[in-house]
């Protein structure tokens, strides 16, 4: 996943923080939706971990894994 490089007015401000938080929230919701549509059971701890994550790179990795994981916990497997 490409690294985000700010290049608009408001960089490093609360405006940018809010924008990035919104992107993270949307990505987390996408991950959970993919798992749900695929019929993968999502435990409360998994749901909470995904929703609370704000790192877009980590969420990108989890998003990719959500497309093929057999169990929701596979999102977090290292390696």
C-alpha cells in the first residue's frame, strides 16, 4: 500500500487528522463488511480491534487478508 504524503492546505492540522481518521474508519468498516458478506463469523474482540485501528497501512494489510481469510482471526497473523 502506498504511503500517504500530505500535499494539501491544512497538512499536519486537525483537518488532516480528521480526514485520516475518516479514511481509517471507512477502511475498518470495509474489512468487517467483506468478512460479513463472505459469511465469516466476527467475534467481538476482532470487531473491536479492527474498528479501533487507525493505522492505514495495517488496515490495508487486513483488508487484503479479509478477501481470502477463512477465519476473522487470520487478519492478525504475522508473517
